C-alpha cells in the first residue's frame, strides 16, 4: 500500500511539476530540484542503532539512486531543539526532478536486487525498524530558482 501511495503521489507531483513548467517562461523563476523531507522520531535508546542502519542500508540506496542520476544529494539532519512530540532527525533527499512511475519501478527493482529482497520483504524490514524509530511526517517540495 505504501508503494501505491508513493506512486500516486509521484503522479500528482508530476502533474503539478508540469503545470509549473507551463508558467515558467512568463515567471520570475524556473522550477528546480525536488526535495523530500522525512521527520523521524527515534525511540529511546535506539538513536545509535538507527544511525547505524542509515549509514548502511539507507546510504547504499541513496548512493545507488545518485549513481543512476535520480538523486542530487542526501542529508541526515539532527534537530537540536525539538519540541514535545516532534522528531529528532530529518532525512533530506534532493532529487534531480520528479520521477515517472516507470522510473520508480525501475529503481525499485535495482534496490531489491542490491538487497536481495522483494517488495514484501522490504516492507517487513521497514516494520521491523519500528523498534528504532517512527515516521513523524514527511513533505515534498520543489525549489524555485529566481531568474
């Protein structure tokens, strides 16, 4: 279900992105890279374990996507003064552009091959990380480069 939602949102993002390009010639900006921010709340005593996972599997996936030309940069940000109930980490990924469904499926197959895991196994592994963290929210943005 998560994958279907992501693909649906990607389609919506593509439609919005295309609409932005239609206005770009008459505007004072040009659409830039697409950013995805995920706010993570690590569970008590699990910060180092979760950072170990990020440094291994998450980083490998980002590097593959960077090598394939989809990801421009990625960052792990520590929230120094989080308020009650807010996350303590932000995962930021900068994409070159919106991805099509076909591109998402192609990169998903490469990620599955790299980790020797199909979508079901990867979904289960994501659930297994619940002991380390919970997703507190996410956001997708597009940079607007002023002319």
